[in-house]
């Protein structure tokens, strides 16, 4: 004789009601409940825009749209849903504000051959960044390393091929300059920038925020926090 399901079902964990165990939200679990993606690399970039110029995530989103980048609509969730193309996970504005691009669960589009297991952080500027930006970079990377303690932190240019095989990516081997400062030196100095990479006159935010900028700079998060 076949037993009834009630009699054969595994006992519910203490405190878990049958109702809670059977709960499944309409449309699937929210993005915040998805497992974290494996990350073994954190890549720092610069936007390669003039030092101190006011550039926003919306600007980057349109540039990345032109390059054909696209986010996976199924993973966007609450992470800047208006930005459909941006390839970075974080953007650090000239004011030091940190803005989320892609959520951590999304594979980025920022370092050819390394996107699958990495996160991309972009500093707005060329090779000089405000002290507020440097503070935010330190806070951002420190926070990410708590989530991914075994991740390597490097600059985009450090992912260039080691042409002569000596184990060091030398200047002549760089495919590009990005992020235009030595991440290795920055780490070795306890995440403090070299004087030549500091923007002396901190820029004022643009009086004309980009279209789509909600509430201007004051609405930006600092330090970074994200939902996924
Ligand atoms: Zn880059």
C-alpha cells in the first residue's frame, strides 16, 4: 500500500511552517536571493576622460551601448535598471560618489578574457583622481575583498599578455594604459595614491547633470552598497 505524502515527507526543520517551505514568489526569487557569482579578480579601470571632467554612469552606458555591450535583462534587478549596457560593476565619480553599474551577479564587460570571474571598477578621469575618489576606491576595494578574500586586485593593463614570459607585465607589453596608475604600487602603499596621481583641485559637479540622473550627486551612494 502506498503511504500518503504527509507520512513520507521529511520532517520540517524546527520553526519552518509548511506554508513558509512552500512559499515561492510569483515571477521567481528576487535577484538579491540569487547565489553570488564566483569572483577571483577585481580589475580597476579609468574612464580615460580628461582629469576632473564631470562624467556619469549614463555617459559610460551610452559609450558601451555604441560598443554593443548589453546587460542580461534577467539579472539587472534593482541594480540601476535604467542602464542597459554599462560594462562596469562600480563607477567612482570625481566627487568620490560610488555608483553601481552591473550587480555582482552579472558578468561584466570590461576586461577581455577575464570577465567571467571578475568585477570591474572604473575611476572617472585619466591619470589624476581627487582625494575623495581615492578614499572611495580604498573603501570599495576593501569592502569587496571582505566578500572575496582570495580575489586578486589589479589594473586593466596588468592583464596584458606577458610577451617575454618573465612573469612581469612590463610597460612595453601593455595593450593599453588603463587605469594609468600602478595598482601594484597603490596596494603596496596601503592603498595610498602617489602624489602624481592626485588631482590637486577637486572638481565641482556639473551644474547640468546628465539626463536620467536622479536627484543629482546627493542621491549617489558612498560608500558603495549594492543589492546583489
Ligand atoms: Zn580598462
